[in-house]
């Protein structure tokens, strides 16, 4: 019997800094209801899906930065999303800023979780490739201070869930072939990726027109070369005066785009993903055990 996961890409339009968690969760719930009405098993939300993309600003006051972080998950404002998931029997991937205290030390991560149909968290991933810079660079029109506000997370594990092998990555991770290959080596069948990508790249404005091309290139290649589905979801549109591109998409294990967002607002894409469609690639051209030549890969 074929193994299908009907997945929704739950793209978000901009989240204003003035928007409350409650207002954002209500938007996430509306997308979840739409996904459920379309028979989805799972909805994937963007990176940092509960707040504006705050690394674009330099803050000196740590208390101000910490307002963007969640200390518990679910917490008082996010519990309703978990309750709705359980009620609908639908799972979700959610990106958020995580503040945790371990052995008396505070850690801050750019995190995603995978929640199953019963509303239980079954996997957590903390972003590995943190882009941007650590110090305030006033020459930029806007900052990208992920390296200042987060510490790098853990490696790329996979999780048995939804009848398949599921993996997570976050935004800049999608540009790195290692992200997909490490999960590919563990048999990943669906990689979920949330992102916030500014339209403008201050150090290389000549790349702005290539942004969507690069978005396609990396995820189509990652899907094909590892015979996996890729579901990538944007927070898009003009957020607090700063444009983020959309282009959320679902890519099949041949590297073909099967669904792509048409707007830069809240939008749901739906596709029934046959996990067994990954078998052909995994047992032929990308049968890693037979064809990889690791004796030649020493440098990596
Ligand atoms: N949130 C991100 O990781 N954004 C990066 C930008 C800064 C290039 C990205 O790779 O899309």
C-alpha cells in the first residue's frame, strides 16, 4: 500500500512587530483549519513564525530581545494551536525563537519542532547554519544579527513519524548540500524547511534578482540528489518596512516543483506526497551504499 502524506505549506504574510502572539496564533490556526479542510496530515509553518523577523534590528537591551523568545512550548499563547492540532488530527512543523535554561545557563536557539496528530512534540531541531554577523554594522540598511542573538544548534537528525522518515532544517540550512546529505544518509523521505529571506542582500545587491532562482536551485537539487520530498515555507511580504520574498514550494524526489505559492500573504499549498516515490532514487542512481566514494571525500 502506498504511503501518502498530504502536506500543507502554510505560508505567512508579514508579522508586524506590534502584532501580539495571540493574533499570530489565530492566523496559524486559520491556516491549519484550511489544511484540515483539504485533508492534510501535516502543515509546515515558516521559521520564527510567532514574531517579526527581529534579527534585522540591533538591540542593546537583552530584555527587549528576549520578548521575541518562547520560554515554554506549548506556552499560554501557543497551547490553542496544539489543541486544534489534536482536535483535527493534524501534525505541524513550527519555527520559533527558543530560550532555555540548562544547568543555570541561558541558551537561545532558532528552533523548529515537529508535532504529531495527537499534539505531542516528537522532534526538535535547532538551526545549525546561522547567517549574518555578530556585531552591529550601521552601514547596512538593516541588520542580520542571527549570529548575535542565537547560538548554533544540534545536528541533522531524522524522526520516524507520519508513516515515514521526516527531517527538519531552517532557512539558511537549505543552501547547504550537507544539510540534505546528512539526512539523506539516514533515509530521509521528507525535509521540512521554514524560512525568512530578505529580498535585499546588503553585501551583494547584484544578487537580489537571483533570489528566487537560488531558492529553487538549492531545494530542487537537495530533493533530487537525496531522493526526498522537500517542503519549504516562507514568511513573506513587507514586514515592518522590510521586504521578504515568498516562493514557498513543494518539491518531489525527482527535483520537480509540484506546488508553489502565488502570493506574499497567508496562503496554503497542498500536495499529496507519496513517500514511496523516494524509493526509486534511493535504490538506483542515489543508492549511497553502492555508489558513494567516500575515500575521495576526505576534505569534507
Ligand atoms: N533567515 C535566514 O537564514 N536568512 C538567510 C538570508 C540572510 C540569506 C537565508 O539564507 O535565506
